[in-house]
């Protein structure tokens, strides 16, 4: 649209950070785009784009992944270049699980030894976590909070993925570890945390990046050894994931990795 003559109006545009970053890159190259960060973009075509130097945004999905890892395992995690201005609502969801994300300039910190506790609304005994369009909780990071719920000593959480039918079917694999999970319908599951230690098992990953990560996080808090098959999707979003986990002290190995 930026090279087409005339005006283009894009309605229902995604507004996630990576889309905003793309728009800012194009604008710096000479594109004329209004409404960046909203769901309506107005583009005035230009004849030429200019070469520019541009620093790509940090991956907010990967940042959330490592913050969740620290929260689930009770370890300390420090993530540099964490772009705190992007994490207002995501950090509110962490807070609902009793996890505080603090910042030292652009470094996000999960302090060691934080205990998972559910922040129920008054008069309720079921906490709800629902995927929302940006700036709400991205559907891609919703799975990361499911093993966090399993790490709690007790309580219940409803997870709602209204965007994708069957998007939570993979949670049935967690029951192999001993997790107590109820499938309500194709969009919702309830995690019943009972404080029992999960036990390692062999699980099959779906072709969903963060769901595969969620299985791995659950394996981290399970006793014994776990094996995750069909994990290729992981490498689409985390090409050096196992290597980074080893640097953090995790006992993980890759079998037949690509």
C-alpha cells in the first residue's frame, strides 16, 4: 500500500508491537502512515522509499517466555532489552498469579523465590485469564500461564482462548504429568491446582510454539524425566532455546533436533 498511488485505508489491522515496528520502519524510509498502534491504518502512497538503518524491536513473546520460566521455577530471571513500555497488561496478568515483574532501566527482573498465588476477585473462587487483542493479553502467550497455574499450591483458573477453536486441546497432554485439567469446551479449560507434585512423562507437542514451551515449563516443575516429541514448532520462535535453557541451569537435551 505504501507504494500504490492514492490512499489506502486498512480496517481491522493488527496493532501488536511487531506491526508498530514495521510501520515505524516504513515511515523512517519515507512512507506516509497514520494510525500506528491502532486498528485502522491510513496510508498515502509514495513513489520511493529510502534506505535507512533500523533496530528491530525485541521479541515480546520471547521476553514473556523467559519471565514465565522464572515465575514457574521460582528462579531469578533477568531479561535485557525488555521494552517495559510494552508490558503494562502482560505484567498485570503476572500479578494475578502473585508474580511481580520489576525493572532496572530496560532490564526485566523476576526475583527469586516468588510464590504462585491466585488473585481472586471478591466473592469468587475461580480466576479467569482471557486472551485479548493488543494491548490486552496476546493469544500467543496465553499458554505460558497454564504451567504457572499448575505450580500453585491450590486454587483454580479458567483459561479462555476465544480466538481459536481447539486452541487449548494440547492441554490434555499435561494430564500425563498428573495435572488436573477440565476441558469445558473447544475454547476454555479449567486448571485445578491441588499442590500435588507432577511426575515426568512422555508428551506430544502440537505445532504451536508457545504451547510447546508450556509443555516444557510443566516438565521443569515435574519430578523425574520428561520427553516431548514433535517439538519442531519450538524452533520457529526459539532457534537456540535448549542452548539458552542450559545456560540458565536447566537439565535439557535435544534428540534428533534440526
